[in-house]
C-alpha cells in the first residue's frame, strides 16, 4: 500500500477513534483524554518541522505511537454506550462526524462491503441521513420537544451503535494493512537473502574453476619431469616409451576430467533437487497461507454483514418511530421544513421498509418459537412484502401513495412490537394469551387494508384483462393444476395461508368442473371446454404470481377474486349444459388394466429373417480386410432393431475378439465417441464421464485393435465427416492384420452408407410385408393368443394402414392393446389412421401423438419427463421412479404406496410401446429418437417445465415459497 495512502487511512482512523471516544464515560474516558492531550502535544511539535521532516515524523513516530496506545486501551471491546446524556451540540457534532465516516468507509474497505451487500450499506446511509435531518429540525426549533420526547434518547444510542460499527470496520482495514506491510517486508528480506545466496554460489563456482585450472597445470609439470627421467635411463627405447607414456598420460587426463565433470554434475543435480524441494515447500506454504487468508476474509465479511443487518434492524426501528410521529403529531404542522422532510422520508421508505421486513421475517424464523400468534405475524409480513414489492410500479394512485406508505409503516411498527413482545414474554402464559388475541387483530387489519387497496389506493384494471390458455393438452394441464393446488393446501408455507381460502375455492370448483369432461364431452362442448381452460389458467397464473411476489398485489386484490367469480359462472354453465357421467375417469374411460405380460412386447421381432441371415453371413465370412455392412432406411423402419439382433447373435459374438456399440445421432464430438468405443473395447463398464476423455484416444484405440478381429457398430450416423474421424484409427491398421474385422453402420442417409462402402453394398431396408405387419400387430396386442374372428378384419385393415412401418405398428398395437376388445373401439383407431401417409417424420409424429393421447392424464407428465435424458442412452428405471417421485409426478392413494404407483406407471408406459425395455429384468429403458423428439417438442408446447409449473413447498415455518423450476435439457 502506498505510504501516503496508508498514512491517510491511519489519520482517518485516529480522527474517528477520538471523535467516538470523546463521549465515553468513566475511567476509559480518562485514558482517552490522556491520549487526546498526547495528540495535541505531538501535533504542536510538528509545526516546527519542515515538510519532509514532518512526514517522516508522522509516518515513523507519531502515528505508530498513538495507534499503539489506542490499541492498549482495548477500544474494540467497548460498545460506545455512554451513561451520560450528550448535549445537543455534542450529539450534532457526533452525527456529522459519523456521516463523514459512513461516506468514507466504502472507499477504504470495499472488499468487506461486497456488491451484494452494498444495498444494505446504502440503506444504512440513507436511514442515518434522514434521522440526522430529523434531529436538525429539533435543534432548529421546527418541532416541539414535547412531541418527540419518547424518541430523543434513542438518537444518542443510535449514534453510539453506528460509531462502533464504523470503528470496527476501520480496525479491520488497519489490521489488514499492517499484515500486508509485514508480508512485504518479509518478501523483501527473502529477496535479499536469495540475492546473497546467489552471490555466494557464484563465488564458490569461481573458486572451483580456479582449483581445476591449478590441478591441470600440476599434472602437465609432472608429465614433463617423467619424460626427462625416462630419457636418461633408456635412450634406445626413447621413441616407443614416449608414445606409450603419452597415450597413458592422455588417458589419465581424460579420466581426471570425466571425474571432475561427474562431481560437478552430481553437485548441480543435488542443488537442483534441493531448489525444487524448496520451491515446492514454498508453493505449498503459499497455498496454505492463501487458504487461511481467504478463510479469514470470509469470516470477516460474514461478521461485518451480521453487524450491518443487526444495526439496520435497530436503526430502522427508530425510523419507524419517526414515521409514526410524522403521521400523527406532525401531520398538521405548518412548517415548510417539516413538510419537506416528511416527503423525503416517505420517498425513501419503500426500499427501507422492505429490507426491514425481510430481516424481521428471517429473525422470526431463527428466533421465534412457532405458534398460532407467530403464524399470524408471518402472514402479515407476507402481505406487507407483496405491497412493498409492487409499491414502485404504476398500479398505485400517485396522489394516495404517501397515505398508503404511512399505513404500511404503521403496520410494520405494530408487527415489530409484536415480535419484541413474543421474544420477551415467551414464558409468560398470561401475556402470551393477550398477544394471541392481539395477533388476530393483525389479520383483521389485512382485510381492512385489502378493501382500501381496491377502492382507494390501486388503479382499477382494464376490462379486457384476460389470459388465454396457451398450451394444447388441456387434460394434462388440469391434472397438474389440481395436483399443485393440493400441494399448496397441504404445505406449511405462510404465503399460502394468505390466500388459502381462495386456493381451496379454486381447487374445489375446478375439480368439480373437470369431472364433467371426458374425451367425448371435450369434443362435443369444445367452446365451453376452452373457456374452462382459460379461467383455470388465469387462476394458476394469479396464484403463482402472488406466491412469487411478481406483480402479486394486483393479482391479490383484483385478478384472483375476479377469476374465482368467472370459475363459479363457468361451473354453473357446465352443470346446466352437461349431464355428469359418473363413469368418466380422468385416465381414460376405455382403458383396461395393464397386464404384466404386455411388458414383454418390446422383445417381439417379426420379419427381416432373410436380411438377418445375409448380414450374419457378411460378418462371419468374406474378405480378410475390413468390410462395412450398412443398413439404410427411413425413421421407424427398424434399422437399429435389426442391427441389435445380429450384434447379439451367438454366432457373431463367438466370431469376434472384441465388439463395441456406439450410437452417434447428432453428437459432434468425435473424441467423445472414440472414447466410448475405446471403453467398450477394453471392457470398461459404467456410465461415461466426459471429464475423462484422453487426447490420444485414437492412438490407444488403434493399439488395442491391432491384430484383433473386431466388430464396431456405429448406429444412426448422419454425416460423412464423422464417419471419417471415427474410422481413421481402423484404417491405419495394415490390411494383413485386419483378420476379417467388420463395421456395421445404420443411417437414414444413403450417401453416408455409400461413402463408407468397402466390399459389401448397403442394405436398403424394406418395409414389412402385409402378412408380417398383421403378425406383428397381432402378437403386440394378443401375445401368444390369436385375434378373435370378429376383430380380425378390422385388425388387418389397421395393420395395412400402418404402411409396413414397425414403429407405427408397435405404437398402434400399444394403443389398442389397452382398449376393450370391441370392434367399435378398433374402428375408432382405424378412422384416426385413415388420413396418415407414412412417408416422412411428420406423419410418424402423428402416430406418436395418437399413442400419447391415449395415455392416462397422470402418466403424461411422467412420459414427457423422459425428454430430460439424452437421446439413445439407457435410463435406469429405479432412478427414473425416484426422480418422478421427487418431482411430485406420482400421486399415491389410499390403496397404493408411491413405490406401487410408480411400478404401475412404468408398466403402463412399457405397454404403450412408447418406451423400450433393456436388460433381463427391466432394469433400464429407452425411447426411440422420434419419440424423444416428440417429448421435447410437447414438453415445450405444454410449458410443462416452466417456472409456473410447480412450486416447492417447504415444511418449515418460512413465510414464503421458493419457485421450483423443472429443468429439462433438450437435444437440438
């Protein structure tokens, strides 16, 4: 930190400290008086110094000494609550000083006042400024003292509390600055030590080099002496000996040099290891210190926030008293200054009051024991929050705004007193009875204010204000609406209590109306059914808006009561026009109970025997090089089913060393797909983790497949670029090592199949023949039994209308298998199919819609929930049941538990053929790509998982509900 900036902070701290401590009493005041005299003497001595000398003396001597003396007095342990009453001048001086400090604090301590908490701090400044202005009115004689005697003592207490808050924040910053300075000094010392060590190491290296040079010179001198002696002893052999000696000496020199180099390398390696260890230790130490510092900062931030909230509760309660005085004793004042202040106070009050009520609400949850009285207070708080949330919107008459705020402020003051009484008298039975009776008056005040809001304070809504039902599946919406309304009424949420009676009326009437409308009635009385859906949707929107406090005031006062009246009128009209059919069941009046044997329907495979044999022959015989067997055809033709059949054929399993199945669909991450293939090749089981994709997965796959006979199945491939990326590791294996490996490819696109062709031509999968279609439909509906003669004719016509598409036959079979075995009901299905021509996806989607339409209403949201799972991935059925239950999609009844109901739901979905079962004991399931697309589109269309679909109901005493968003991730 810059030294001038630090000095400025320290002087500010000293100034604030002395201002605050000036009014503290008794012995502590005496200690601070001594420090004050010391400050005076030291400051006087500065006037005899030059500018630079003054700065040095301040920075190095005067300020540190004063701070040390202040610290020794343990000021932070005091709460600055004076036993002596201040004079008016003293209080004015202190209030002004505190305003300056409140303005300065965010500049020096921004990290403790995070943006999320800056609002509370700004409210503190605002409230304190207003109270300071009110005190000015007293000092200036604009307000008679006798009218505000009850509140005057609280001003001094408020100033002392704000002063303590300022002092603590300044202390935090000062301590942090000192710690930073110590760290900087330590870093400088470490840098100096490192420089000294580097210098010492350089000197040692120079000395070692000099020693090596001296040793080399001595070796050379010794060699010369040896040569001379040998010449004197034997002159005849001089030449030969000299040569031998030269070679030996050269070898000795080389050995010496190598030893020296090895020694140096060993030393360098040891030094490097030590340096690395030191660096690692320093890094670990730095990380630990950083973690400790972050933890301490979080603790400081939380402590400051807690202090700020506590201070706000105390200071706003004084502001409420001032508002009460302004709206009663000062309302008739003719003073222009008083009038301006009251206007200023009311303009700032909505945000201040709302923040105060929110903290009161939290305080009640944490500190007040649940009781009937506490519940009434929670309801009043929720009502006040709805008003204060919408008070800034253009729905309130501006000429009545301040009157409304006065009423709200008075109610908040009353609530605050109730809470205080609850805390203080929780053990006094007699007083608690009085509080209970008084809390009932709060609820009566709500009703009185509701009437005034409607007739006095709020602008009337436009007559054309009406919502229209935006979805297409009315029965599904009604099922979910009634389920949510029931959840609300069974909850312990206080916001529901505010409109509990209205919710009960809506539920009762909508449930009654719904009982008149089966599928037939919805068609016969389409206009009336549309109006039913419109008013039911309006009711849902109004209730959710109130609970979410989203324009809730307007909904509470006008729209919800109006909607309830509309529902009653529609109910009357329904009763007059429709004769109630007691046999109507919301699920489906024609459905028969689901038999367990139908859950085996997904294993029925009819036709394609010739194609199966052809593919198996291509897989198990033919060229030794890699070959690609492609299966091409439109959606719903059975490409994946055929591929699955041959992939799991026993002769195929025994023929290949390794097999891998990879579903492509719209996946664009080739590395992810290669990793899936690689995991199967090495036998790795379990769910796929995208965080564990190897960058060199292609190389690893190549190595594991090298020399093995493999079968790779690429299902639902859409483009040639993905094919090239996925097969590149396969084609890098030399052909002599292919050993008859094969790739099976399924695709909707013929050009993709031709692009991947090697030896075998693509198989263009045909449609089922008429006799195969009827066989599949008959087995789908009757299992091992045969179709009765009276139904065979219409059944064959239905099979013929399915145009040989296995998916369509399977779905239609699911529809009629759950109907009574009556010709009239089968003819109804035939007539629905008559207009369909299955040449593209859109027509197949119509069949899925038909199958979906025959699901029971309670089952539809469970089915659409499958859109939350990725395409082509198996879904664990036990997990799916658990998620259905958690999402509130399962309705237990008196006869069956949640577990039993979820099992029935699963069996119904399987029997409909909308869900494909995987695993020996129905451990997982899957849905066809087209069915998945249908679920995604339908879920969006019905707004099933929007914000308004459901509300999470807490069983705690929380006075508001948290909206639950059912999040669905749709495949693009």
